[in-house]
């Protein structure tokens, strides 16, 4: 079965490693660096986010750029904090179990976990000696990613990508165990090793006929969530909602908001919660809907978004003279991120 899984990941381009989506676009990036006469001009894109959001930024600090009404209850546990103080902060913030714990600087869903009780949280914080975000577990039924950008001299922005998320699940038949349902599902079996890591999932249980079992509550592609192209839902009304959201400050102009909601009409009305704000490293994740696009169209869509990023960065860089990193400083930050990435990867294996 592992051989079949590897073959599936090779054949289906949505599972290809990220460098397959970026290396072909390097000439595009180099052209704009030469044109700007600066290797790191893009770090001026989002002045309120460290390096404009290349992965070195604190997710907790980035969330603070947004209006509080849209945010889940959140506590930041610093690596050098006393766990007892963090537990007090959780009580004071009225976060109840289950809750979500994840690295403050993280990527691709690594170490993101649903925590069901205090003892489990204490074990998690002891095991992972890094800065951790602790968030309330939101009960909204749906999740999506909305990509929004706006030129600094404009009042209105544009939504260029909507990704609807379908969480990994299987449906019982009254005969098969959960394990059997998973290995007989084309998508679920690819993520079997990840599913086994969840101690709350009983693989030996026979699932009643017609009952749907959600295998992950984390809306990340690496956790099995299917990304669906929702660009048909882009509308002027929706863009107006995010224009209002964005006009609360002038510190970010380009990024993807990961959102929890019940119905899409609720989003238009402003009734939703924002899990994360991702900066210039954010992808228009609708490209991973292999049923509605091709690999080469995905590369083209990435370039289209980078073109908008370039316009915003150049405006801030050339006209507003917003703070940007130096080339040497950027290289140092990338080295730190690389070391941190290795640490997270190693911790996830333990």
C-alpha cells in the first residue's frame, strides 16, 4: 500500500513538493529584482509584518493587525514562559477544551494539534519548547482561504482566489472498521500514517452505515484537506466586506486570510473568524484543485499573484519609502528560518 501511495503522490501534481511550483518561476522573480535594482524590495509589501510575511513572522503578532471581532480567543505561550502562567491566561481568556495548539512560527500544518484536556496540553507544551499559539476551537462548519490585495493608494482591493476546504473524511457502511474504510478510500489512505498519530481515532471501530467520520479538523493540505477552487464565489459584495476589514489599518496590503464560517452569505455579512493572515509567501491555494486546473495553469496563477505583489512592493519601495529589510539582514533571517524549520521538522518526528 505504501508503494501505491508513493506512486499516487508522483502521478498527481497536487502532491508535488513546493519547489516544483517555485523553481519554474525563478526567472520571473529575477527579472523584477533586476528591474527594482534591489534583491529584497518585496519586503516593503506589508510594512506591519516582519519581512512582509516570508515565514519568519509571528502568527500571533500578525493577527493583531486585524480587528478583534474577527479573531478567535488566543493566548501566546512563549518558550521561556511558565506553563502555569499560560494555563491561567487560558482561563482568564475563557478558552475551553478542546482547543488548538500550534507553533507561532509554523508551516504546512506541522505540530498543529487539537488538544482535548489540560493534561494533554501540558504534555504538548513540555514536549515542544518553542513559542506556541493556543486558540479556541472554532465550531463554524466550514473553512476557506481568501486571497486579498490592494494597492496602497487605492481604497478598494481585489479578491483573486477563494479556496473552499473539504476536510478528510470517510463514510461508514456498518460492516467495515475505520481502518478498512481508510485503506479503501483513494484519498484517505494517502494520509494513513498521519491519521495513526491521532490517539483519539479508534481505527478498530466499526462505523455505522451512513455515518461520516472526519479524520482531521486541520484545514491543511498536508493533513488531507482537499482544496476546491471557489473563485466563482468572488463578488463585489464580498470584496467590499474585505475592503472594510482592510481599511482598519495600513499595515498589510497582500495576503491570504484563512477563515472559519457557517455559510458563505455569513462571510459577505461579516460574520466569520480569521484563523491566520499569511503574507507574501501565501499561495492562492485554489491552484491545488487538480480537478479544475492544470499544473501549468497553477504556475501561471502564481505568477499573476506575484505580479500584483510586485506592484504593491514597488509602490511602497519607490514612493512611500516604507521600512524594508537589507539584503544582508534578509539572508540572516532566512538562515534563522532554515534552522528553525529543521527544528520543527525534527520535533514533529518525535
